[in-house]
């Protein structure tokens, strides 16, 4: 049976990944902060003890999504200190968190049978989408998600010769409200609605309704299971399932 490590399993997509994988009847919950590389290495050591020193799949699903600032544009901050703080914290979680997580678990993955690393991404980090749909919001989140895509690419290049499949998936707009720590205010909801409508205008087949969490995660796991080295370094949309 293949082994998975889910980084960011406390809520949202990460928690649903754990739930759907829990049918394996061998789930262990470990606590570590993605911005604490020491804690991640301790967690990796504990995983190594449980798996005999190997790991097949790493899915990095942790991300900073603070709805108080998520939909801000570059000019929406009260002052430069507030902007700096938001971007710095977003970078620590959404970019360095990926680096520290992969580095911590890489020795186990190198001994695993599948050698798969999935970085959960977002359309917010897609430059082409931002330009075509004229999305100026989610400045810090989108910028750091774009950087996360580059981190994925760097690891894909680094590990290509070892037979790894390192890739990113954008799950699209997914309903994670049940486990969210906060909700957008009225201004945030308006910005989200405007963004979704702009995307729909550019991509007429786009469905702006949020995908059910269970179906979104089912499609993610399907993509992970089907991934092979030919997809190394790719940024892909997760297939949208209807049942």
C-alpha cells in the first residue's frame, strides 16, 4: 500500500484529503508548522519511523488564506508597513513552507516507490489568467502562489534525473467554508464575485459555482494516482468531477 504525507491537513482541501485517504486504516496525525523547518524535520523523522524510512507521495496543501487581506489589491493597504507584513507572512507560508516541507521529506521520498510530489496551487498565481481576466485582487496570495509554481518547477528540474514526478494542480474554486477559520466580509465577497464573473467572460465554459469539497478532492487524488514522469514540472487544472 502506498504511503502519503499531507502537509496542511487541519482544514479545507488538506483535511478532506486525509479523510478520503483514511480508508486505508493507517492514519497518523503529526503536528508541525510549515514555517518551522525544525518541526518539519522532526515530523519527517517520525514518519520515517512509521514507514520504515520511505514515503511514496507528498502533497503540500498548506497555504495562508487570511480573508481580511485575501482580496486586497496592491494599493488597498493602509500603509507600507501593513503591505510588507502581509506579503512577508504570505511568502513565509506559501513559498518557504513548500521548500522546507519538501526538503524535510525528500530523503524519504527518494527511497519511496512512486516519488511523487504535488504542490497545491491556485489560479490566483496564474499570470495569464490574471491578465486576461483583469484580476488585480489577491495581490499577496496570487504573487506567492506564482512563486510557489516556480518552486515546484525548480524541484522538478532538480529531481528529474531521479525519476520524480513533481507537479502543481489548481483545484479551482472549491467550497471549503465548513472548515474555514474566517469568512470574507462584504467587500471581499464583492471582489470574489467580480473576479469570478471576469473569468467567466474570458472563459465562457467556466462554471463560477464552487465545486463540492469531496468531489474536488476526489479529482485531486485521481490526478495524483495517474501522474507519471511525463507530467514532471507541469502546472495543471484538476479535472472537475460531477459525481
